[in-house]
């Protein structure tokens, strides 16, 4: 960063220049902060051969005509000649005049009111060799960029004023392309029609023809490049030192010592979350930290004994959700239907089962922002709602906080959750034995979820090996076996169980652990069968009465699941044969599309589809020809094609297995 500052100062020190320089960087990356805190002060302190420089800064944001720029320059230059105004600014520590004050000064000049009654010092007014102009937010002006650059060129080429332009060229390119797009499209279409190209059928799509014509007729990008080549001598890419800038941002909270201390202690999490967002937008980070100030103050006011770890998680979540929503990475409704932390965790578990895009996104969100930061409670509805709607909902706040207390407060937390959520060595020695007893009782009664039961067994194996508990492995193994059998009556299928279990980083694989894992796999597979049986029943019962609901649930939940394997083929046939002819055709097309796209996932239903086809063929063989009979024949033929595709897939799988065996 210091090299960039020095390069800019080299430009200022040059005796003669007939070009401007450009600082290019993304929105919100801190370019203006860099100008104010690194560059401007260095330029103002320069003294070359007895000559001092004066910087004149202008944001072009919202400027609607070139006259507005002239007014801004006039205000900025005349303020420097007004001794009364300068004296006031020096006394109050003001470095620049607020925009609303400039408006007042501008109106005062308009009505003939002198700023201080002094005459203008024309020597100073006409002096240009000690001025440095800085034009910021070029891409945000409401004036044609080409016109603005032409206007600035007058200062650079004719008056040789040192000039710095700050902008985001990526956004500038988009603006040049999209300005007056409707008018450009209309004219391009008109020209194509006049040239006879509109009606001519070619391989090139009509949209592409119109786009090419727009670029040919309205090639503003080339105009920009030409004037930039003439005006800009050097372009510097601004790559901010985020650590330095973020530390500066935190000092905004100096009037809140507790908050500042907390933020400084967790600067590494702030920077880490900022980097994981994949953006360089410091403006969003500022807003996120400001939102967190509200969160921090409300939590400390209403729940002063809240866990420090929870506050850290709230900080990470506030920054993460702010970037996801405000950087335009997602639509705002991704988290709307998640009401609490339990639902959030449920989505993570089921994301691979239901194959829902929203659920995939949430899993990616969790993996990204909470990687290597493992906590039980990591979704806060009141924060998500606050960032999304700008309303701090007290109902959500109280609900979340009470749930957190019941989850994190060790006095209310079940012993097994305490063992899983905390590092076990943090449990005091005088409490450890009691925790172990309570865990064993909960496991015995089947109160612990199956996956957590396996995790606990791995812990207990480790404790036995280390001599922390006085039980032999045979007793422990029997207790956990029986507890898993009881828990299976109320537990649900866990799709990513092995991944969850692998996160336990204590102990090592033993024969007992492998036995427990095999027992878990058997139970979990049975739970999967049960879940799919229930799902199949829920989906197929909608035929033929509630067909809209059938199509909706089938496409959402059964496209990649071998759902026909889990429902009686005779009942399926009965339901399909009672459906309307139109629905028979639609179901057939739906199954065909499904088999083409997902045959690897659903080929296990082949046997049941063979039985369904036989039932259908047997039904229609003696029937008189009618529309429904014809539709069912077509359905049977399509089932034959699907079964053939499944068979091909089976053969491919078998061949791969044989190749692997032969290599061994």
C-alpha cells in the first residue's frame, strides 16, 4: 500500500504533467478511505521548493450536469481564500465543508451575500500549479461519462492541474453498455428491419443480432477507451490492506468501550468472515458491525450473563448474513421460512435427502462461515430478520435467547449434550462422574439420538482407555447396543451420519467401535426404509383425487429417490388406472424425464416397475380398444424403455465392479 501512495506522490512531484491518474477498485473496498487517510494528508503536507499543495476533493455521485461540477469546484476553491471560514475550520478541526453547508454557501453567493466581505485574491484564484483535483465516484454520476472525462480533460491538458480520478471500472463498463438500453434496442431493431436482417432466418438468435447491432451503433466502450487513453497516464489497481482498514473501522466504537474491547478481541473472526464472504466490500462490513452493535447492546442489557462463545457466534452470523443478503449473493427469502436454530440444523441434515436447492445453499453457507468454528447454536432468527427487514423483532429476540439459555446453560443442558458441545476437559473433575452417570442413563432409556449415541460411544471408549471412567468395554458396548435399539423407535434416518461421526477427533478405531458403527448402519438403513415408505404413501395417495398435489410433491421429493420400491405395485396400478387420460399421459412423461436424468439414483425401483408393467399388460390384454386402453399401452411401453435404461445402468455398474476386481 505504501508503494501505491509513493507512486501517486511521484505524479504530484513531477514538474510537468499533461495527464491524470486513475485509482480503480471495487465498490465498498475503501478507496475513499484510502484517499482521505493515506493520500490526501501526504499531499497536503508536501512542500516542494517552498510550494505547498492543496487538495480539492469532489464526489461525482448523483451529479446530473457539468454545471454542478463547476459549482463544487468553485465552492471548494473559494473556501480556501476566505480567511474567516478557514479560521473557523482550523479552530474546529474541520477538514472539509459538509455538503449541506456547501449548498448554503452556494445560495449565499447566488443572492450576493459575501462570505466574509473580503475581496477575492485573484492571484490565488488563477493559481493552478498548487492544486490537486480528486474526482471520486465517476461511475455513479448521472452525466454521460464521456462528457465528464472531456470536461476533466480541460483541467489536465490546458491547465496542467494534477488530477486524480477514483472509480470502479467494472461498474463503469456495465453502465456504458446498459445506458438507455430500451432506446438502443428500439433503434437497433428498427435498423435491422430496414436492412432486411430482421426477417432473415439464421442460426444466430434474434437477441444476439440485436445485441451485436447495439454494440456496432452505440459503441460507447470504444469512445471511453479513446478518451481514457488521451486523458489517463497511469491506472493504479487499488488492493486494500483490509486488516489496517478494519482496525480503523473498529475505532468508530471508541465511545462504547465494552463493545470496542469485544470487537478487538475478535478481530480475527471479523477478518476471517469478511474474507469468506468472497467480496471486498467494506461498506457492507461497516453496516454489519453497526447492526451487531444493536445486537450486542440488546443482549447485554437483557441477558448480561450470556456466554462469550454465543456472542462470538452472533458476531460471525451478523457479518455473514449481511454479506449474503446485501452483496446480492442470494434472494432475501432463503432464510425466511427457518424459524429457529433447530430448523436450521434440520435443514443441514436433510439437505442431501430432499435435494432442495435452498437447502443446498444453507449447507454451503454453514460449511463456509462456520468451518472450524463448531458450536451448537449458530442460527439467530432475530438477527436474520433484523438484517433483512431492518426491524428488531422483540418476539424473535426473546424466543431465540430463551432457546439459547436452554441449550448453552449447563445447569439446564442435558448431560449428553454438555459432553458433546463442550470440550470434555472443561468439565470440572467434581462434576465429571455425575455427567457420565447421567449420560449412561439417557443412552439406556433411548433419549439420545442415534448419531449422538455413536459419538458418545467413541468418547466413552476413549475415557475407558484413559482410565477416566471405571467401566469395562463389554459393559459399555452392551449398554449402548441396547440404548440404540430403544432410540431407533423414535429416531429419524440420518443421511450424512458417517460425516457427522467422523468429526469426533478423540480416540481411534477399535473392534468395539466398528461393531457399534455396523449396528448403527443397520438401524439407520431400516429408518431410511421406514422414511421412504412413509414418503411413498404420502405421495401416491394423492392419485387420482389430488393430482396437483401429487405432481408438486413428486417433483420436489421423489425425482432422485427410488420411490416405486417403497409402495405396493398393485396399489400404484389401481391408482394410475383410475386417473384421467390426461393425467396418465402426464405421469408417463414425468417418469420418462425422471429416468433419463436420474437413473443412477433410482434404478433400485426396477423390480417393482417390472411388476407394475406386468399388471398393466395383464389388465389391458383382453380389453376393447379405447382411449384409456391406448394410453395405458403407451404407459406400459414407456415402462419397458425405463426398465431397459435401468438394466443398462446395472450392467455398467457390474462391469466397473469386475474391472476393479480384475485390477486387484
